[in-house]
C-alpha cells in the first residue's frame, strides 16, 4: 500500500512539474519585451549608434512599423532634399523577446 501511494505521489509530482514547465515556456512566448514604438526606437538607436555612430540621428524622424508576425521594423529617413542620395539604417526586432533579427544600412 505504501509503495502504491509513493508511486502515485511521484507521478503527480512529475506531471505537475511538466505542466508548470510547459506553462512557463508558453507564458514567455506571450510577453512583450518590446511593447511599443518608443521602446523599439530606443533599442534601434542604441544598436545603430554602436555600429554607425552619432550620424544616425541625421536620419530622424525614424519610421516604425509592427508587422503581423510581431516584428518591429525601424528605419531611418532620408533628410528632405536628399531623395535618391545615400541610404538609411534598418533593424528588425522581435516584439515578444527582443531578439534582433536583422540590422543593415542601405546605400
């Protein structure tokens, strides 16, 4: 009888642990570490300044868009009068975990 109760308790603990582990993983998938345009822009600025320097601020105002897959795209903007000259910085940031998917600068 004691063996049956012990086995039952162990099975309950294992099932509970697996359920909690799965719940934690799915909960992480639904967090929004980059919840809004302002946060996405600040992250982009920090990364761009490290790569391209302070000149990145010449590309303001930045263009920010959230796609249907939960990825923020932040892009620089050509200064007025410079159409067709130079390029702008781009970055893609995953909303739920802040993973940087792409960083590049056009020419």
